[in-house]
């Protein structure tokens, strides 16, 4: 019995909708109501609006708890924009027309200081090729090995230490932020850099005139979003067995991608203390992770790599569950429960890999 099935069997019905959302695994008895095309845009916009408004109110009212609530929602909204709108616009799956997707993607890349969208679209589509994934031209490798410095062949202890040092290192965050700003000017089309420059100058002037902008927008846009992004990208993939890298097939991509789900197995019914701790963890810790790191369809990133041409991302959790039960699967889905367990799985795969595992694509 899987952890989610056990939750369904042991817990009352009224908590199941919450568990469907927080674990990103709906139970089979759940009836899926297909999402509208505007739902993800409205969701991200509402989180940003409420988050920024709450943080601003906390600034004037002097309420730390309200500030935390606002910052969490702001980072959550930014994560949804990054994971869903920015990402799927590169697949032409957010809006109906390619022109609208292009406009949306370019606007997002400027406002949220993400990689220049036209360059990202080309790079990301290559990331789906079995000949490019886990090579020196793979965006995952460039981020995890290049920017984060998580080198293959290192000890697991060294990799964990480097991971946490990055998370709280001002030098790393400055390096990360500089790479985001630099991409606005050195990987851009004519006119794009000028608009990006105007935006950044306006933001800087706005922060000097209204320092509250540093709290409600700049702080979550930089340090907090970067921390969430490091977690999210590190767990998206892993380095598979060397044989799968030598003889590349779709199985290479499947084994290089996990499904990562917030939560943990329930303790025995007789362990009341364990059940209280588990409930607290699900209500607060895992909800926080679901909002900030594993937002949107990030938990089911493996489904996206199996069905990249299918415009089913708005209901990815339901579609992954259906696809997982398909007996025709070449390689079974890999389920990892818990964010830190997923980080550990990726770091272990990096540690077990050969130091020269990253090679140019053939």
C-alpha cells in the first residue's frame, strides 16, 4: 500500500481534498474537474496580489506573522509563474496562439528576471531530447553542476555540505542573481534588452523612493525565489546508471526523472505522538513546501518528460496517476516522498556517477 492509499484508508473523507492537493496525488475515487485555460494564470495572479498586499499591510501594521504569510504567498505565486506559465509558454501550451505564448514568455522573463525566453525555449526543448539530457548542454547539468558546483564523483557528505552552503551563501546568491541579470542583456533579441533595462532601472528608482518595494517584491524575487529554485531544479532529475547514458533511449530520460511528493508515510495507529507530529508536518511543513518549492505541477515533472507533447499539464496529477497504471510502461514511474529525500536521491546519484560522466551530446 502506498503512503497516499494509506492516508485514504485511515483518514476521514473531508480531509481527502486537502491531501489530494498537498501530496499532488489524488485518490482514484476523486472525480477530476478539468481546469480551464485561464485557471493557472488566475491562480498565480491571485497569490501574487494577496502576497504582496499582505506583506505591505504587515510592513505598516508591524505584524511579523502577516509578513511571513505574505512572503510565502508571493514566492508561491512567483514559483507558479516560473514552473507553469514561463515553462509551458515555451511549449506553446498556455495560450492558444504562438504569438500570445511568445509575448507572455518574454514579459515573464523580464518581470521575474528569468532566462531570456527565446533562448530558454530552444534550450529547454533540447532538454527533452534523449541525446542531450545529462550532457554538458543540458540545462539541468548547467545549473546543478555548473552554477551550484555539485560535481559528479564527490562524496555524498561533500555534496550535502555544498548544497547547504549554496542555500545560505550570500556569494552564491549574488552569483545566481548576476547570471539572471546578465541573461537579460547577453542572450537577447533586439529591443528586449532595452525593455529589460528600463524595467530594472524603474525598479531601482522605485525602491529608492519607496523602500517597501525591497520587502514586498525584491526580497522574494531574489533570495527567496532562488532558494526555492535550487531545491526545485536539483530534485527534478538524477544521473541514471552509466549503461543508460551509454545506450540512450527513452528509458534514459525516464530513469533520470523522479516524481517528488510532499509528505511521508503515516505512523502506526497506536503511536499517538507520531500521528500528532505527522499531522503537524502535513499541515504546516509540507504545505509550505507545496506552496513554495513543489508548486504547480512540479511534483509530477516526470509525467511531463513522458508526455511533453500532450497539453495536459493543468491536470498533471490526475493524468500521471492514470498513466502510471498503464501496463504498457517501458519503465515504471519513480515516486520519492519528501523533499529532502528527493534531494538525497539526486545527490546520491551524482556521488555514484563517474567524474567524467558529463560528456558532449553525440
